[in-house]
DNA sequence: CTGAAAGCGCTTACAG
DNA sequence: CTGAAAGCGCTTACAG
């Protein structure tokens, strides 16, 4: 056994192990372990030697060995409702993948359909079979009490995106929906609209009430009287948008502008207006939320609100990973900022 | 050490190991291993005893231990272009997830942007860091020769969805694009259209030429002369559809119907027609392919072609898993069948 | 601040 | 058709 042996192994392309690194650095494997796990209690000089050896050998810890011997799985689950319009989830996915890659974690997906009587059983199976360390829950799943309870029982930390309700010591991320809705409504008022219809979203989503609150605040600030018949319930779906728009457009004094709580319902509103031959924006201004692909592809292209979803998902997943590493992290205090995207579905009010 | 010891462990909730199963079945762990890996060479009686023990103990092999000791990773990668319109990929994702769950594999994602000079380096890092057994390549990635070469070098089997070119002994899945396009064109011809515009897709996709061929065949069968100025190149994007439609609608003798090779380009065509005040379908019939969400949300809703994408992705991933298990599988011979979805963007030709 | 030993739960290679 | 032994590459728990 000469030093050549090591070299040969190396050249054969077998990945370096913790023993190779230890030998190269002249320390024990436990010290290498301390360095790669950032445990501390290693002299600077020693750490530098180990880091150099890791770099020289292009060492990467074997996840299977870590999992088998340790208490972590290096896996995060993303449980989400499988929607008909996926563009929001696509961005969540991209952000969560980024954070996982940066943190050395693997991301596993569990798409679910709602309503689902076997939901909890599905989640339980996913969590235990896939051996997860943590879970990311986009809205509305982050507000399902039975999921929260299950994860708490199993002692699996979770992070929530755009949750509705508070949970003690939780990790979550939000954007300033209320302010964005306020500005969007204000924008319509500035164009001379006084009869402003509003289509609410699915009440289980936190965004639904925030967006409605922003609308109310803008009305109040402009001194426009609130009229209950101008508010319709929706469920964020295209069809529910159509139905709500039908009710609003059937009113004797129909709105000159309609604020839909997402783009799909705005598209439903445009669809319904077209069926009645109403020109947009001449006879009716329409706005949405989320800036999904349809917003720029529909005619006329839709004035809407863009959220930094990728960044939000990345931030909250990073926080989750930090917590999994034992760091004491709390939720981000500041909500992320949304921006209005102005297109051609809005124009001056005609009276 | 009495039998109670085993029972106690069991009740404590520690997952059963191969030793527990072996003890309960009265065999060695190697025999249990043979059963769970379907290796054969086990007497029926023995196998039954082991199966019973597995069931009684709710035994599930520890993947980390299998990976560490064996030559497999139980992981499949899905590498895909991260598109602006995700609905096709959403279905691929759902199908691949289904097959992986059924086969005991984990699915890992690598979204990439194109063009990407570092593509091969990214793929190499993904494959080696994530320790994959196999890879699923949706179009157009399945036709990238450098990816194929890399995977062949690393001896990693791959499965391709809707590839353009042949590869010896490969696993892939297709649908009958040519026939669907033929029928769609025929449908327009039956409505009296003789001036049929066609917008091609990205030439790197196999579907592009198949869909064009179907168009040509339908023209020929109806005895309609092919006119080169009625064919425009596109790239499957909304913008490219708009540009192509602009050229077609600028023609002196403009088409009365336009076949776009996907829904996004059809949406671009409708957008362009609207800007010119052309009524649809009165002045222009428009059709697309894929039945993406926009097809049913745009006005007027789009006549299009629906592919069984979830099923195709599931089938090809299952085949890949079978190959990874050492079974000799070949590609599915029969292409999957597409269906025309008739909506309101098409009508009788006006001349 | 550092290290020696045990063990995680399987598969492999070999023996019979 | 069945099994005993070695070993995969780490982390844990403990010692100093």
C-alpha cells in the first residue's frame, strides 16, 4: 500500500469518500464529518486543511450513507393542489427547487386533488414513505388544520406560502395583497370609474380577504359608497368568474369596471362580456391578479398584479432548511411587494 | 430474549427491518431480499411465508440502505425545458409521478432554460449529484444529441416523449399527430374552407413535421392545391403565432382558416385578428393543438386537439422502470390516439 | 478541539 | 433453492 493506491482509486473515477478526505487532510473521519456538517469545534487550521482536501478530491458526502447512519433524510416535500391552471405552482416549484439545490436537499412532490376524503392518509403515506425532513405548503393547504396536526404529531416542520391564519412559531411568507388591491382599485377610480364590481376568490385562501380589504379601503378613501350588490363570490376558477360576471352584468346599474381576484376569473368575466357583445375596455374595464400566461394572451391583454412568487417560494424554503439545520429562524417579517402590470383591458369610464 | 422483544420493538413504532421479516418468516435475510427484489429462485412455500411476514409487519425496504449497499439509486430524473406555458409539462409531471410511485422510484426534477450554453454541464451535475438510475426526456430534449451522448457515456438509460429522430433500442412514446392534423384540416375543409393557412411549430420538435404532414395529406386528398404563401414558420410561442398570423392576414387573398400548430400560436392568431377587427369565426376560423387551459378560456373558445399526455408520460416512465429492473422492454409500437375537441373558433367559410 | 468504535439496513459475491 | 459474511459511507454516542 503506497500513496499510489490512493491516486489510482482516484483516477479510476470512484467518487472520493470521507476516508479519502481524512487521509489527504491528515485527520480522522470524524473531523471531516464535523467540517462538512458545520458542527464547529474544529480549529481554523484543521478546517482549512480539510476544506482543501475536499476541494482537491471533489468530495461530496454520500447521501445514502448519511441517511442510513443519521437522523436526517435531506428531503423536503412539496404538497400542492394540482390545479387546472398551473402557472402559479410552476413558480413555486422553481423557487423551492432553487432553495433545495442551494441547501443540498432534494425536493419531492405530492400533487393532490381537492376535495379529497383520503387527504390525510395520502399525506401521511407520502411523509413516512418518502422519509421527509420538512414540508412546504402553498395556499390553501397551509391552512388545513388536519395537515398541520399530522405534521406536528410527526414532528415534521413545515413552511407555508400565503397562509390565511396565524400559527405560533411558524415559517411563512406573504405578499402585500391588500396594498396591491388598494392600488389596483385606486387606478380604476382615477380613470373615472365609480361603479366598481368585485369578484372574490375562494374563501379558504388568505389572499381572498386581503384583496377584498384593499378594494374596500380604496372605495372608502375615494368617498365611494360600498354597494353589496357589486360584490360576488367566486372560487378562483374560470367558470366561477363567468358566473359572478353574469350576475354583475345583469344588474340594472351594472358596474363599469370589474376587479376579479385572479386572472382566470378575469378571463371568465371577459368571456361573459363578449357573449353579450360588450366591448372591453369601452363598455367594461376588467382587471385580474397574478399575471398568469393567459393575462398577456387574451384579447384585450389584461391589467393585473404580479407577485414575486419564485422569490417568495425560494425564501420560505430556505428558511425551512435553516430550521432543519437547527438554526433558530422566524418568519420573514416584511411581506414581499406586488406590482401592477398595466395592459389594455382598462380604460376611462363611459357614462 | 423472548418473542416479546420483537413485539415490543414493533409496538414502539420502529419500522420493521429485513431482520424482523426474516425472523418472522423463519428464513435468512438473503431470502427475504430475494423475495422483495423478485429475484426468483425461491420456493413458492418460502415466498408465501415471507410475503405474509412482510404484510404482517408492514415492512418496507429502507431505500438508503439499498442505495448504500447496492448498485441502484431508485431515482429517476425528469429534465425539461421550463416553459412559459406549463400545462403540457404539468401533465407529463403527473404521469411520471404516477409511474414512479407505482414502481417504488423517486422522481427528481431539473428544469432548464433554452438556449443554455452550460446545458451539458448542468445535466452532468444533475445526474451525478442526484445519483439517478434513469432519465425521462420530454420533447425537445430527447433529440439533443449531446444529452444522449452524455447519458450513453454514463450508461444511464433514458426514455423520450414525442421524439423526432430514431435511436436504436430506445424507449419512447408518441401520439398520432399526423392523423390528428389530417382530421383537423379535413374538418375545416368540410366546412367549406379552401384557403387554409398553416403555422408550423419549432422545427426541433417531432410534432412539428408530423402536424404539417397531416395538413398536406388532407389538402391532397381534397384536391386543394398547396400554396407556399399559406405556410408560415412559428416557434410554438404566442409571439411567434402573432407574427405568423400577421403575415398570413396581410396576404391579398388571405386564408379563411388558420391551423396553428399549438394553442399558444392559435391564441396569437386570434389576438392579431382582433387587432384588425376580424370576427372569429365569421371572418376567420382558427384551430390549435394541445387543449391547454387557454383554449377553453379565450374568446371564442378554441377548436383544438387533445393528447393523452398523462397516460403517455406514465406509460413511458413505466417502461423505463421496467428496463431499470433488467427486463427487456422495447418501445410501445402503437402511438397513442389524439382527439379533436370542437369549440366555437371554427365556422363555415364565408366567401 | 480531536478521535476510535459501533452500527444504520440493506446487497453483493460467494459457497453449498 | 438457501444462507453466512463482508461491506457500502457515513453519523452517533462516547471518551479524552
